[in-house]
C-alpha cells in the first residue's frame, strides 16, 4: 500500500510531467525541485478530509476521485508557490527548506520568482481542466483565488513583513490572529471547503466546515508556538524569556505561555461547536474531529 | 464618449475596488499603482476584436457585454503582473515604467513580488466569477493558464533571461521567434481567442484566430525592432551597427535590417492567409485585418 503522501507526490509529478512537456529544462527542473520534496502534504489531506463530511470515504475505484485529486494537487501547488516566494531574499531570505537548498539558492532568484509564478498558474489550470462538474470547478477556482489573493495568503504575508520591521512593539493578539488566519489559515480552510463542495455539501454546512478550518489552522499555529517554547525548554533548556528577548513574534511572546494555552482552549472549544452544529445538520464531522485532536495533542 | 482606454481603466479600478476591500492599505496602493497607469490596453482591445470575428459589434446595452469585460480585465491583470515581475532587480532591473517609478522602486521588492502574485490571482478569480456561460469561463481559464504558464509567458521570460548572459553568440532566428511567441505572443493570441470563444466561434475558426494572433504578435515585435533602428537612425543618427555592438538582441541584430524586413513580410503573408481561411469559413476577419494593418504600418 502506497501511503497518502507518496500518492500525492506521484500525482504532483504527473501534473508537472503533463504541463511541462516542451518547457525550458531549467524551468522544469526548478518546478520539480520545489514541488517534489517530500513535504507533509497537509493541504491535500484536508481536501480529502473535507470530502468525508458529506460523503462516505470514496471507493478507490470511484472515477469521480480523479477530480478530487485535481483539487488536492492544486492546493499543494499554491502552497509550494507561496513557500518559494516567501523564501526569497527580499522576503524571509531562507537558505534551506526541509534540509535542501531553497529554490533561489539551488537555482537563482529570477528562476525562483518565475517558478513560483508558474506554480500558481498551474494550480488554476489544473482546476479548470479537472473532470469535476463545471459548477464545482468554477466554485473551486473562486475559492482558491480568494484564499490565495490579497485578502488571503498574500495579505497575510504583507502583514507579516510589515511586523518584521517593528522589533519594539509586539502586535496585539487580534493582529497576530489576523496574520495567521490569512497567511496559512485561508488555504487550510479552503482545502477543506474544496473537498466539501466536491462531495456536494450544501452551502450552510460548507460554511461551518470553513469556520472549523479557520479554527483548525489557528489551533495548529498556537500549538506550534507553544511547542516551540515547551519543547525547547526540555531539549535545550531554553526559556520563554529568551524567546521573548529574541523578539520572536508568536502567540507565546504576545500572550505569554498561559495566555497562549487559554487561546488554544478557546479555539478548540469554538472548533468543537462548529463540529457539533455540523452533526446536528446530519453531516459527519468525525474525520474533522480526529484531525483537530491530532493537531492539538501532538508533542512535536 | 469615453475612449476605450478610459473604459478599461475604469473597469480595472472597479475590479480592484471590489477585490481589495479589507486588504492592507499598502498592498492595495501597490496594486493600484501598478495597474492604473494609463497603459496602452492592447490586450483588452484584442479581446473585443476577437469577439468581432464571430459576432456583430455588441450593442453597448447588451448585458452579455459585462462578461466580455471580465475577460478584458483578466488579460490586462496578467499583463500587468508580468511587467511588475519582469521589472524586478533580479530580472530586468528597471527603475522606470511609463515615466513613473517601477513598483519595487515606488514601494519595495517584497511588495512588488506580492503585488504581482496577487494580480495573477485576481485575474483567475475575475474569470471564474464572471457572468459568462460556465463552459466559456472554464475554457477562458484553461487558455489563460496555458498562455501565462511555463509553456507561455513564464517560459518566454526564462528564455529571455538565459540569453541575457550570452553576449557573444546571438541566438538564431528560430530561438528569437520562440522567445517572443511565448513571452508576449501567447497572451496576445489568447486575448483574441477569449473574445472569439465568448462570441461562440467554433473550434476550427478559433484555432485560425489563434494562428493569426501568434503572427500578429510576431509582426508587432519585428516592427518594434525595425523602428528601434530606423527611428533612431533618423532621430539620433544611431546606426544599426551601434545597436549590434551594444549586443541588443533583436530581429535586426540577429537577421539584419533587410532580413528583419523579409521576416516581417513573411509573417504578414502568413497572417493574411489565416484571415483568408477565416473568411472562406464565413467568419468576419475585417477587424483583425485592420489591426494587422495598423501594427505593420505604424511609424512609432
């Protein structure tokens, strides 16, 4: 049995093979370097989880599954493009990603910008050409454009960069939540929604899935920030005070460790409320509940 | 009577107003700076010209026109995004565009990258949300993704950058044509095709419109390169030899002035052949013919 991550990897390789026949070898290599790196593939998994809210787990023989794979590939292509551009020297200036040179390091800056641009284009092309119902495809494209656009991912990165210059005054909790809701939350939420729409979930239930997705993304980030402190405290003897002194902007540095834990509890409670409402409408929120459990209980 | 260019400007302003409510002011300002600059708006004009091949000039009261404006806005948003990214320091490193500071000069590099990213997203979102028939919208998105993607615009820019480093050996004519066909030709061709598809032109005729569009884009570029030499020769006393010495890669430096003129004649002849075939199929190529005439006869 191939694992889900391996399946995603092979689907992404297929998309690139199909779309890059005749492309400049250097550009094609860059796109493959960025995309086929054994990432966690969280967003494609959320597309499939979202589909389970309104639909039994699809039989692997189900021909309709093919179109769900298009959505799974598209959200990951958008995610990969955002990582490539975020790593650029004028943004976060990172040299390594997942232990390998970032794209502008392995190639050059211009190629990294162009490869990111191309990945975004491929994502929308993939959705438009999928075998899903035309109305579903258009809904997907609208949602993905909103999640990736100026009010979503790009907007979140803009806020992030604007805060990077301000080392003295930390943002308040609301600004921090807004940043993460846009920068990573929007695509997480939308990945779930694409799956839910594919499964024919009605508009009201889909909105609840999105509410849940927003809270799931937030819980993930808060837990990340908490683990960064508590994990380090055990492993390196590093204290929260040190982290704050380094002016790292996180839920812990903004709200304190206890404050961050309270924020996580609040977020999880709201997420459960959304799942409860989904259940009362007759949808099956079991997979989402397990996902939330996994995110908040993880220790690394 | 508002001129067409003013109408495009106001449509683009509408799209930005609609899509940027709630965005970071700095990001919104950057998107407006890049987009609302009084550009030539050639590509939106080609969308409308393409529609005329299969359809009488639409009555301005025609409600369907609204959806054609979405296509016109989308191709221009893609064009603007490509200019913003091409101007970046790691690409062409330009400080001025149309007499104003380029986006990374007026703002900063990170904002310019993000604004370009957002413009691409907006283009696909605009097409998906238009009021055109769902099948037409999906066809538009597929075509635009192909034109903008690794085999189109991004591919052309990749070839262009790869040639910039090679100052000794000029590319051959085929490589130069391939570069321009991808970098600017693909979007020109596709702008015509979006209009043609909107007007319900059958697939065979649409392919001829695309063939014509590819040749129109090429004619435009060759004429540009010829004027760059002959225009300058009169105005500045600059000679073709000087241009070649500066290692500017153009149809004239690669094929010589006579060679470029022969190439232009060939291109125009092939373009006329495509129009002739369109006419024999019962389509009306008059607007396209006038456009070709305009492109090849212009003196500046």
